[in-house]
């Protein structure tokens, strides 16, 4: 008898997908080989369908129906913050913690004034602690991440006699499920850049940056490296594949604005550096990757980098691209140990320019990197990467400490009979900023100001209908964060 599995993401299911949606989609697709599967997004956007599983958007009632139908729920991100009823379900709960939300939030909010930053970080910590306390099974993206989560599980009391005696290696509590690659190889279907995109010729030296430009990345060092190298390699071209995130709730990042400004200041625009004014559809990304000579990614030193898993950069392996990357994260360690390209110190334009020049100029080295990529990518096929989750769904188990009852070190008491622990108190998100005095009645506000307020009210009612007060508060917190960031730039 097959298991009924619901995979829940907060990300949008569109042809242009970001990492969380991509991962959720492939999880659903792979599990559908031996299970009944529904993929549910809590966003309003579901524009994809599959003949192997059900894909749909769901509000509170739809989520309740999915929870009632399934045996196992696979949850990611802030889903349980916006829909806490999912975390108290009696079904088998799998939490996908491939994205360390608290470290990402620290990087994203760096430089914010006032208490807002601390409140957002605390919210992410509380969300993760609640998930770690309630999970029957957890999956992360690397052994490095697993060490991070094991420490946090120890602090929460989840590493205890029940879980240890069940499996001293604790793989039945948390295992590694890396971001994956399609089982089939990439096929170039049509020209998209070389000889097609204005400014990119058929024989240019083409370097691509896959995915978005977020504040934990360092595109400025890369732009400076391109500036240095362009003087000796006039045919050098850098193409950023994504700027407008497919999820409208994700604001434009400071890193993107600064990269655009630097490109213009250095006179590189329309000559050496190009931005895709949108987001490459997921099913078409191979056309861009396979026309490139190199794939590149750059980031800063820090905790976010150490425990990150750069999901879109993994596509470089799929396309057999030599990689140039900053040291410090899991991908850089893989590149260095497996001969997939070259790594450079953080924030070093000269070293980055030299690495790009070396791989572009040494055909034999580039070919060795391509051959190594063909070998290494086999271990990241989705059919391989998802084996721990597939094994769990084939015969799901209740975490032994949750089944037996006991006391957590931090986060509440477990009731006998396998009840979920009561969640630790979560901080309230920052409130929306007060409207400026210029919008008060009779103050002579700008035309359309009241219409904007009415639109905000309609949006608030929509989010309340979708997910109740929790979702409304979460969306308000997101808008407050954007407002604070905007004010801090003035």
C-alpha cells in the first residue's frame, strides 16, 4: 500500500522557479514513483501541473483538507509559522531544513537600524526551534549543515536516550538530502545568448551567474574582476541570469542595485556585463548554461556562507561547466577537492580575475574540469539525493522520543502518547510603520495616496482569508522590513 504524502512550500509554483519551489517540485516528482503525492503552495501562485502528482495552491481550508488526507507531510521554510496548525498535526512530520533561516536572516538584515533586525532574527530562530522540536524526521543539504543542526537539536533536548538508542548515528532523526540535479542530462534546444543577445558575440568568452543576486552574495567583487580582466580580454562577457525574483513577496536586493550602479560607473554596461531583466524559466536554464564557458559565484566570509548550499550553482555541474567560486562554502570545498574549477579568497578582485583568465585561457584545464563534473554530478541526481526521504516515506516512523513522551531541555513538555511538544513562545513580528502625516485627511497628500491605502487594506483582507492572523502578521513583517530598508538608504 502506498503512502500518501503532502509536500508544502510557501514559494510560488511558476515556470520561473526559485530554489525552494524547485526542491519541493522534485521531491514531489520523485516520491510520486511509489506514493500518492500532492504538492501544495501556500502562495496564491500555482501555474504548473504534473501527470504524476497533484499540484495546487491552498488556503487554510485547503491545507486542512490536505493534512487530513495524507500520512506524511514534508514542510519547509516559514510554512509552520504562517500555518501553525500543520506543526501540531498527528501525521508523520518531515521538516526540510536545507536553508538555515536564522543565518540567512542575519545576512539579509545586516545594517538595519533599530530593533527590527533582532526581532526578525528571533522570529526565524523560534520558527526553526519549533520545527526541530516537532519533527519525526529532518533533512538537510550537507554534512556540514547536519553538524549545525545536531548542535541545535542537542540544545533542544532532541538528542536524548530515545533517539540515541534508536540510532546512535542519529540518521533516523536527521539525514543529508542535498539539493539535486535531474536524472537526465541537459539538452541545448535553441540559441539564447551567443549571437542572439545584443552585445554577446558567437565567439566571446562567456561567463554566467546562475540564479538571483541576493545580499549574502558578492557581485561587486566579480564586477571589479571583470573590469580588470576586460582590458586584456576585450571579448569577456558576464551574464547574470536572474534579477526579478519570481515570488513577488521577495523585494529587490541591495546587492543588485549596487551591482547595477557599479557596472555603470565602470562603463561595463552593454559591453561586458549584462543583466537578464527577469528570471530564466526553470525548464530553459540549460540553454543559457550550455552556451557559457564558465559558471561563477561569489560571496562573503561568514557563518551564512559556511553553512549555505548554493542551489543554483549546482546547475554548473549539470551542464558540465568549469566553476570559479569564492572559498568558504560547501560548493567551494567540492570544487577544490574534486577538480571542478578554481576557488579564490573572498573580496579579492585580482584573484578572481586571475582565476577567470586561467580557466578561459587553459583549454586542457577546462576540459579536465568538465570531465570531473560529469563524474561528480552522478551523486547529486535527484534519484540518489532523495534516497533518505524516499526510504522514510516507504515506511514512516514516529520519532521515538515524541512517541514515548519526555521533557525537552528547552521548548516545553512532551505528553505521553506521542503528542507534539507545545511550541516555545514566538516573538511578535515588527508592526507596519505608521502612515506618514502627509497622507492624513486634509494634509494635501499626493494624488492616489488614499487609493494605495485602500489597496493595502484589500491585500490585508486577502492574506487574512488565506492564512488568518499569522499570515497577515508575517506579510506585515515582510513589508515593514522593506520599508525600514528603504528608509535606511535615504
